[in-house]
C-alpha cells in the first residue's frame, strides 16, 4: 500500500441550493406532524428489493436513489423536485439477469459525476462498475478499468481513499469468498494486499471504515457471518492488525447460524467519538468508543441487545432533538416462523433507546436496506426501506411529516474535495458557543444493508443559536481539523453548508 500523502486543507463556505418542492398527490392530504407517510407507493411497489443507496447522480441539486433487485435489475429513481421518475432502464442499467445485491456510489474517475459499483451475488455473474456519462447514461466499464471481482457472493463494498492520493479505492467483501482491496491508480484499478489481513476470508457481510483510535489512519471493522468472529483492523500506516480479540470485539463462540450482518457508524451519545452498531443473527451489539482506543458493548444497558434476525441499520435524528436515533431492519423473526419486525429506536438523550416503531405507519416486515435521507431538503430526514423477503414487497419511501418549526431546527452539511468529490470517512462535528459538542457525523463509508450513499450530513439542533463546524480529515497518520465559525443555522433553511477541501 502506498504511503498516505500529507493533506493541507483549507475550506470555503458555499451554499448548496435545495430543490423546490412540488405537490405530491400521494401525500397532499397528509397533515403536518403525523409521523411518516409513504409517497408514490405505486412506483416503489415491486417486490424483491435488497440494497438502496442515495446520491445526486445528475447534479440537479436533489437526491436520487438506486435499488438492487433479486431479479438482477437495478432501479434508478430520479428526483424531479420532489417527485420520482424511474430512469434506470433508459440510462443503461440492467433490468434482469441474476442478482446484484450491494451497491455503492463514488466518483472513481474524478470527472465530477458519481459512478455506481454493483456487487453480484452469483458466482457466474461478475460485479459491475457503471460509469456515469454526464448524468445522461451509464456504461459498465469494470473489465476495461481492471475492476474484475470474481465474486461468489458480494456484500458490502466501500469507496475509500485509503492511500491519500486523491482518488477513491475500492474494498469489496464477499459472503463466501475472500475480501479484496483495489487501489485506484488514476482511474485504473490494481488489486493489492492479496495476502494481507483485510483480504481474509471470514464470511464478511458488513464493512465500515473509521479512524476509531483517532491516530490519523482510517481503520476497518468487519461484520462476519456463519459463526465467524468479527474483526477490527487497525491501520498502522503500511499494514493492518486485527485488534478485535484484544479489545473484546470479536464475539467468539457463536453458533454457525449466528453472526454479524452489517455495521453502522455514529456518535449516539454526542461525546465526539464514533461508535459502531452491529445488527446480528443473534443479539445486536453497540460498540461504544471510549475515545482512548477501546470499546464497550453498551447495547444491554441501552436496550438495544434485542434478537430479531437483524440485517441492516442506519443512524438518523428523525425528530431533530440533537441525538441520533436508529432504524434496524429484520430479515425474519428470531425463528424462521416468527413474524419479522423492524425496530425504530428513539434515542433518549444518549441514556437509553426505546422502540417506537408501533407509533409510526411504516411497513416493516422482511426488510433489508435502510437509509435516512432528507430527499426534499425540508430539514426533516425521511426513511427509505427495501423489502427483499416480505410478502408485502416494495422498496418504500416514507416522508417525515414533522411540523415545519421542528424541521427548521436542523442543519445539513456537505463535504467535498477540491475536485468536487465526496470524501468518505471525513468527520464533521458541530459545537455551540461554549464549545459543547452538538453532534458528530461521518461521511459514509458504507452502511444500511450493503450500501454506500453520498448525501449531506444531517444534524438536528437543540436550538437555532449560532454554532461552529469542525471538519476532520484523517490520513498519513495525521488528523487535520478546519473550522467554520459563527454559522447561523437560520440562514441555511432549505440549503446545506458546502465545505470544499483545498490542498
């Protein structure tokens, strides 16, 4: 692996305009403040959906999303000012031919347009890299750029600039094969570290990158199935060391039918350190980061150690109270004959979580993918869920109908590099005037279920007082922090603070 280059960053604050909202018949009669309401349900009705990932693929200022299907199709829904239109087939994405499962957005070639990597779940079908051609069409260039992934059962794939050279590398996991790491050399990929630890075979399903020990190098957590132990690979600059056993995070002795299925990174208690939630076939786990290089399973004390065959999870502050809530999807119940049920865990001030799913009209059986996203830019994050193994089917989008005054109490932040690309793994923190942390977010390196989205980071706020934003770039053993101060959230209603890195 190449040594990380030193990052010298300056930031400029810009405004990112949100899309203008138009009337949506499906929700026109829904009163404000009534929880979540499904929109355009007929459009999102097809069963057999697996992973969902969001991004503004056409650069028109609003967020679109892609969904992988068990049929082999990849549906792409373009957001036209709040109304969605299916455009995948017309833009060259597959409509059949075997199962794509994992899906990740990232601008691999630095042309300013987000490309789409889709992981195949069938041995006879290779994964695909769909290059975004000016927001007008997609073409599969995997073979010509050297990204031939001989999958057996692709799961989470991560775009991450691991070597700090300014372009996005790819980490590809496999449920029944070996994980692989591909270095991006100017738009062409070379497989590296073929015999090193992160490319091990461990029945990996979930992978999340984060600088857990805050030493300036981004590390890797692996969620592994089939009774295999989990891994936390500490990045030592030119090698990785699995420290999960010494930190007590490997979860040994699990039955073969148990195992970890995913991971979601978030700072649930607003202490400034990134924690890891791990949905399980077995009891769920929440690894609380102590800020000193160690973790403790906080799930039992917080009410999160439930056992309901969980597969996906996503953090999001759906009520704008300043604390991250958690949505967990379930494949089926604790036993195959038990009715599956998702969970919406409300965060009670970082002290405990309460499942409030029954208070909201959300279809929540047999789910897989889940993403929180403010698709309409109103300050209230909405919920995108896929139902891969549900009799109900569908891949529904639920609009958050919180009162406008409550929705306004929020701030969205988007971090890009000098070339206009998202920077996975970058950390963003908000502080009040007394330097109290209001929240921590990470630019996504993967989550939900086998997905990686490129969306603004959403913060619910306790008040609308002025605040400061700190952006932390990690690489080369250094953590570079840049500040924006005296930010008035009221000036960003319907917009996002856009922070652009300059080297």
